[in-house]
C-alpha cells in the first residue's frame, strides 16, 4: 500500500482560494503525493471538485458566528462535518497523513482518533489563536474571558502535543512552538508563505483600473477586526480631506467580517468618490490591481498577533514590484527588509507623511519597487519554501524524494489562473521595468504589437 497520501484540513477559507494551501497542494502533487482537501464551500461552490488531480471535498459553512457560543457552534459544526467527510476520503482515496491548518486548534482530536489506524499528524500553524484573542479583546479580566483564553491555550497545547511535526510560517511562530508548545526544534520546520513569483509578476494593466486617479493606493487581504483596514480609511481621510489630495484614489481588495462596516465608514468619511471595494477577487484581478497601483498599504496595527505574523500582502506587493508603506511589525520588517517603508503603529499623520513622500518621489518608488521584486524573487519565493514543506512529509514517512521528480522543481502551479490576455513586463529589461514602476499603467508603443509574453521563469 502506498504511503504518500495526504489529507489537508482547512476551516478558515475555501480551497483553492486559500493561496498558501493551494501552493502546498500543488507542491505535494508535483512530487507524487495523492492529495485530498476538506474545507468549507465558497459562494457557488459544489460539494466536490477534482482540480489538477487534487480532490477537494467541501461542506456547507456554519451560520455566522457571534459571541462565545456562536464560535463554539461554528467549531462544532465544522468539526463534525469534517470528521464525516474524512470517512469518505478514507474510503475513496485513503490518507496516511492529516495536515490540519489552523484556525481553529480543534483538529488534533480528529487526528488523534485516526492515529489508531496508523495515520500521522502534521500541524500547519497559520495563526496564534491565544494572541488573536488578546489582539481582539485585550487581556482577559472577567472570569468568562479568562476561561475562554485558557481554553485556547489548552487547545493549542494539545495540538502541539499530538502533532508528529509542526510547520511554522516564520521564525516567530517557530519560537512559540518551541517555548510554549515545548516542541523539539528538530520537529518544527519554517515554511514561509512566499508567493510563486513566476505567476505573481507585473503585467501592463487595464487603464480603466486607474481611471482618472492621479495616484492609486491598494490594500489586499482579509477584512477582519484584527486587520486594521479602518486605518486605511483614516489615512485616506487625512490625505484627501485634510491635505487636499483629491485626485488620490484607493482600492481595497478582499472580504471579511468587517467589509460592510468599512463601506459604511467610507461613506461616513465622505470617501465614496475616492475609495473602491472590490470584494472577493481572483488571481487575474489581483494581478491587474497590484500592477496598476502606485503604493501598497499594510495597515495592520501592532498587536500581539500581528507583530509575530507574516503579512502575505507585503510579499505579494513585492512580487508586483509595488513599493509599500506598512506599520512597523517584527515580521513585516523581516519580509520587507530594505524594500519597504515602515511607520509607527497608530500614527495616522506619520503614515500620511510616508505615503505623501513616496508619491512625490518617483525615483524612490522605482528604487523600492526594483528592490522589492529582487528581494521577493531571491529570498522569499515559494520554490525553496516548497522544498522545505515537502521535505517534512518525506521525512515523516521515510520516503526519499524521487530524483526524477526533483528536476521538475519549481512546479507549474495554477498557470491557468493567469489572465489570458495579460502582457507581462519584461523582468530582464531593468530599464523598462523601472519605467513601468514609475508609470504603472502605460503599455510602451514599441511592444504594442508584440505577442503575449510567455509564462517562463524570471
């Protein structure tokens, strides 16, 4: 019986919308693993999909959670449906390893139950749930809050204890696993959420995206209570209404619990003519907007969770050679290096100063954009992360990588998701890339009749 079958459990997002998990799926499949996924349905999703040989089993999401009992109901609902689907996966495709991606930290119990059938468990830690609690609600003061916080610590501790291996998204998370989870460092592997820079690369965007904007700021990401997206609206209010940059526009890509509240806040601040919300977007739209924008914004405020978390948006801005201004967080500093502008948390005036200075200095935008693309390609790309990721499974299952398959690295992940008519900026022509970073929209006349740029590696 083959021992290269993996079941990946995700509750936070549907797949393939969860880009990290989809890259992981492709990495395993490219190296000969049979991959199955259990996750909630997204809008319009069916109950089953076979995509690129990866079987995706989906269940109806729970009702919207509100309060402690609401979240308990959500976790129970999702856990039971996932457990039932795991029986179907076992019957139809089999699995030798369960990889659970948090939040929440509840699937250790399912992995423990399957252990009797010889199934191993890998914990892919995407969030620090105790820190998420502190970031949303502060230090627990009431008896109920203390019980909830201690419950989160217990769930995390049990997940660490049951796991055969732990995957951490950065060095800060690895340190927590070793300190708070008492994990042997040899059993914890850092796999950063680096973008696949062969796929995420600048394109000449549709001019309609910028419209009549003098300049365009962009936010990409989830819009939850801990994501600080309201800071971007405060920033726009400062720049447009207090500093007179009426031609400045902003586009907010994404969705989340706070989306409707943010729209209402935008109206309240008189920003509806300057701020656009796209809702859920796919790879094609992301490529267009991040290629059209002048500056990417990282508004996540300094909290116990954000300070230790890798902001995927930062690296995705970098992949599109997009200069960024972000709050100064420990892991954002690690990601951006010298290629980003960092400002103090909570200081809207300083944030606006940094954005204005960058808008008014095209040469600096070019330097930062070139440095960002170079750094993400050379140091943060998904390819070396994928090797580390698959290596966790190879080691756990004592399954040496196939030398023939290794020559296929990096893999061709989801190229069909690329915009079919996109013209890619020539990344080897630094003069043209610099011109593009400064203008962000114009398609050079000299390539107007050229064929589409091929999807090769850079």
